[in-house]
C-alpha cells in the first residue's frame, strides 16, 4: 500500500466520479470506489492494488455503513469524501 490520502469516491463507476478516482489513484493515493453497479469492481481492479471497489446504493444508510466498514477494514481510515 502506498502512503498519501485515502479517497472515498461515490458515483465512481463512470463520469466525473470515475475521473476523480483515476486522478487520485494516478497521484499515488489509495482510493475506495463506491457505486451501485458491478462496473465499479472492474474499474477498481484496473486501477491497481491501492484501490477497492464497493457496490453500494448511497440512498441506503445500512449499505453506506457497510461500505465504510469495508473501506476502514482495508485502509484504516478515510481522508477525503
């Protein structure tokens, strides 16, 4: 794992969310990609070992809690949302 910040990016499977996730990953930060669809898992795999993809509907509080638990379990913290 690299140093730097831990980003949590919602809507990360496409558009601006995916662009932000790519930028953060390319700058050497660790990134948690959050989105409803399975494509977020594929993108996380493409970006490398310092990323995690989590399927989550952010309109569901229980799903958000579970997603953040996965992020904390993987990276120990979240710095930027």
